[in-house]
């Protein structure tokens, strides 16, 4: 009986060991599957980032569009025309009040003749473009990415801070406080939207260079305005605090762009002013 008992114990121990190995194998498979999903998500983000950077480098198109820009205490409705020398604006309304046509022309004429204002605008735009490109490159590695579903021909992804990410500069410390969602077009690998919120406050150099409070949100929407050409059509930023990240984007702003029309790539400022005056109010 003792021999039979020992045999039974050995069988039970073996069964337990096999079950444990099975559970460990199952857990390992689940971990590997999760890691694979995260890897695939990260690769999708990397492809989208590479596509966006290449498109930004190669796109020399010019556009005319209608813009409504809302900031605290200020709402501007205007037509905007892009040129190689800068973007010229025909302001139609300010804070709901129509601007007389003579004033519209006067403002545009001043900009066309002011080469220093054009240079300042180009410098400011180049700063923002450089800042955006640098932050775009860091997206795949700054966050843990998860595919959450599909929306028509797009893939939806969720992102949260990667605890292993080491910000290369003080500006990118904001990544450690961001969580949100991104939509990527599957056919062209372009970013359709990027939405997020600050899950905790961020101070730059103890608040000397900026302080962003938790709870703030941002929402950037994009769409294809021409063959393989994507434009930002809406920007909604509601963040309490200040930070010297972008010169042309406020911490509280709602900006919408519509009625995109292509312009010649070599259009001049005087020619762009003529095109703006053709647009209705």
C-alpha cells in the first residue's frame, strides 16, 4: 500500500507540475501576444511618423483657406493665402464685428510692403515646424502604444507615457504627462487625429520656463485637401499654464480651417492679395 501511495503522490505531483507548466505557458503566450500587439502598434506609429516627416519635407504646395481663430477675448475670421514669402491674411471680422473693406486692403498692403514682418512670420513658422518635427520623431518611443480598434479605413491607437523614456530636452518632458488617442489612415499611413490630456502637471526649470497644469486637453484634426496632401483643419487646445513650446499656438485656442483651395506654388504676395479679394465675406 505504501508503494501504491507513493506512486499516487508522484502522479499527483507530476500532474500539478504539468498544470503549473501549462499555466506558465499560457501566461507566457499572453505576455508574448501583448508584447507583439504593442510592437505592431509601435511599428504602425513609426511608419506614420516617417510618412509625415517625408511629406512635410517634400510638400511645396500653397493653399488658400478660411480660418476662424478663437482665443480668450479675441475671435478672428479671415481668409488666408500661403506664399513662399509668408501667409497673407484678409481679416473679415474681429470679435463678431465686420472689418470695412478699406481696412482689409490696408492691412494686407502693409504686410505685402513690410519685409521685416514677413521675415518674422517665416522665422516663427520655421521654429514651430522644427519643434513639431522633433516632437513627432519622439512619438514612437515616448509612449506605450496599444491598438484599440478601427474607424472605417483608419486604425485607432491609445498612448500612455513610457516609464523608460528619457526626455532628450526640457521641452519633451511634457510627454511624461500626456495620455490619449491617435487615429492613423491605413491607406496612406497619415495621422488623422491626435487627442490627449495632461494627466499631471509639468514644470519646466521649476516653473521659470513654463508650468502646465494637469487636466488640460488638446485635439488636432487633419484631412486630405489634395492628392496625398494633408492639412490641419482644427486645433483645440485647452491647457492652463504657460510654456515656450510653440510660438503660433496659444495654451487656450480653438482654430478651425475650411474651404481649402490650391494656389500656384510660385504665387507672390501681391498675387495672393488679389486672390484673397476675390473671396466672399
